[in-house]
C-alpha cells in the first residue's frame, strides 16, 4: 500500500447531517415534547397544543420534500434499506460500498419512518378532533360526529402512547450506542460531521442548499395555513 492509499484510509470529518436536517430534528423534538405536555395539561394549554401541532404539520411536510431533494444522507432513498440489507446488518455482515452506519442504520431507519408516519397520523387525527368541552380541530366540519370521536380517541390514546414508546426507544438506542459502542449519535446531529473514511460521500450543505430549504419551509408553512383555513 502506497502513501497515497494510506492517506485515503485515514478518517476525516465528513458532513453527514446538513443544517436543515439538524434544525428539523431538534425543533421537531422540542415541539413533540411540548405538544404532549400541553395536551396533558389541557385547558388554556390546548391553544398551544394546536399551535404546536401546526408547526409539526409544517415540519413533516418539509421533511417529506427534503427527503427527496436534501443532503445525501437526509434523502429517504439512502436509508430505505431492503430486507436483505437489514438482515445482513443484523448478522454483522457488510458488503463493499455499503455505508449502513453513516446516516441512519437499518434499525434507525425503521424507527425514523415509523415515527414520521405516527406523527403524520397524530397531526391528521388532530385536525378533526373534538374534546367535547371547548376545543375542536380546524377541519372537524368535514367529518361526522362519530368519525370525529373515533379520530379523537386515537389522537388522545393510541397515537400518543405509540409516539411515547418510539421516543423512549429512540433515547434508549442512543444510550445503548454510548454505553456499549462508545459512539454518540447526538454530537453529529449538533455539528453535522462524523469522522469517516474519505470515500464516504458527504451531504451538500452550502448557502444555496440552505436557502432552498428555507424557501421550501416557507412554502410548506403556506400550504399548512391554507389547509387549516379550509375549516373557516
């Protein structure tokens, strides 16, 4: 092995999580926790519960688009693993060129998709919910009373507990990586980089991509505002 090959094998900082993805992650986490707390408090806190729900709606819409046009490791196509790849990962096998531990690994990817799906269901049911006291979802007029009550039941019980369960599993997985593998998943989600081989592709994270993300976020917020206004 020559000097050039040895240098290429040395780990170097590689941008894995672009800034829009990192901001999305932390704002979503804050909104989910705050939304659960405000929902449990009830009363006047439900005003904030609805506002937080609209923010989560906007973030999910943004993430859906960013999962197609965002940085390399933020794109769904790069962590939507096949069953065969997942089985190899669980057996500890790797194929040349497979970077299953750079972004979301197969188990982490499953958790991400499950959480995004559950949050979408939670937001969707909240739009038609009725607490039978003083608060109703903005689109309640489009469904029957029976449908609204069924959606409310999911929103207040099953959906909330499923989300709490996934959040607990997420935190437990982070702790597991730290304690067993001496590997933190939190730090890269703060500064964006991981120490990786030079061959690992980096996520684009430039002023241009960040401006694109901002424009997409504004458009998603406008879309959510329009959807909510349909109930007026």
